[in-house]
């Protein structure tokens, strides 16, 4: 089988990286359109405009990533005939910019202002309905031309965003391992490369070694070497690991959790962190390994149970419904052992029992 490795053409990270956007844009032509969160435009609009020799249209995005929202933004951008689309902000603003770039058939650059997920490096566009139910994962023809991560900006954001990014990234090693051990395929529809597994492993090891320090540093808005390493792991390594290594149960769990009582309000990174524990239980990992990883997850403020996610005293029916919805995800087969709704129920119950024992 053919194997594919996809990645951004450039990854640029460090304090002040935001101020290099005009130089990057100049390589694509004179006309640039910026898609950003309104809060980002309020904070950085003047700083961004000052870089460019000519006025740059800045389109504000708010709300859910729906096909209708992307079409409306595209209609705003089209009259400017941009040579390049730059998307700045959180994951939704980046996906909105990706959608505009696809509709206009233009290259694009992502500029995350928080490190809450690895969307900046990916060619994927998560599309939802108005109820925040994912209905499609559209794809760009290629990954972003550049990813620009200003760690001084990242460190000014509340630490919870980096914590969520860590939760999302922690799972990538185990999902890539499961995909490679089974018959799974990557988002490109091909078997994973060894390179992806190596990157995902490095991502996990970096987070285990430096996440605690990095979160403490971001709490005081400091840019340190630990912050640089954890941001790189959460944005670049995590993104390359999942696109080229594949996803599995940890991310599949979000299909059920986004509709579950209480847990639906939890951010993506928290849902994935819990989903990772369920995946490990479904694989039959021993209690010692589960305690180790669950202890780390809870130690950095991520959820280790449904109760931690906001679903106190889950009923048997609620657990069964989460498992049923999880099985609708395409990644559930990306594991070395067969997974069914019933085995997922057993895995979730094991995690709840493990959590209760830890609490005791």
C-alpha cells in the first residue's frame, strides 16, 4: 500500500513570530485576507495592519464552523481576490480560514493564538451543525503553507488552553501505536509511516517530562524553554503524529461525549484525555500503567473520569449511549484488538472503578 506523509511547508515558532507575517505573505502576492476571532482583531489588529504596506481586509469570525458560515465568510473574502488567506486565533477561526482558502482555491497560513489543539498544522477542517455535532471532516488539498506560533502570545493566554492542548496531544502516541498495530489507516487513507510513530512517541515523552513546568510557567505568563518544548509538542508533533499516524478510540470517544450530559460542555482536550484512558482500558493495559497515566493526567488538571468531565453519577444507559455513539466514528477499528460497544462499556466502567479506587 502507498504511504503518505503530509505536513506544513514551514513551521515557525518563537516570541515575536507574529510580526513576520507580512514577510511570509509577500512571497505569495500583494493581496492578503485575514480571517480571525474578533477578540484577536481587538488585541492585535493594529499590530497586524502595521506590518503590511497596503490595507489588509480583516474578516471577523464567530460562532460554529458550519458550511453556511464558511460560505458567508468566503462571500466576504472573494471581492478582495486574495493571493493568500491568513487565519489567526483559536481552532474555529483557523478552520474557518481553511474553509475560505479551499473555497477560493488559495494557499493559507495558520497563526494560533492559543495552543489548545493541533489544528494549525493539519489539512483537516472539522465541520459541525448548530448543535455542535460534527457532521464532516473536510480536507484541504494540502496542509497550510506555514504555521506561525508566537510563544509570547501563547503564554499570555490562560493556562487552561495549553492544558487542553496537552490533553489532545497525549493521546497521539497511543492512537498511532494502535493504528500501526492493527489495520488502521491515517486521514490520508493510507497505512501509517514509521516516522509518524517516532514523532508521536517524542510528543508523549516531551509532555511527560515538561508539561508540569510549562503549565506553571504559563500561569505567570513566562516564555521558557519548557513552554517552547510543550507548545511544539502540542501543536507540531501532535499534528504530524495524528495526520500521519492515525487516530483511534481516544478521539472516537468525542462522538459520544459531545452529546453526553455534563460532559458535552467539556473542551475537546479534556474529552480526549478521558478517551485515552478508555482506550488503554479497552486494550487491556494493566492497572499499574493505567494508574501511572491517569495520575499524570489528573495531576496536571485534566479529567480522569466522567465525573471530572461534568457527568456526575453516570447511569448504565448513559454509558451505553456514549459507547454506541463512539462506535459511529471511523477510527474505532484503528486498534490491535477488536472493539465493540459492549467492550467500550466495560472499559468505561473500569476507568470509573479505577478513579473511585484512586479517590479512596
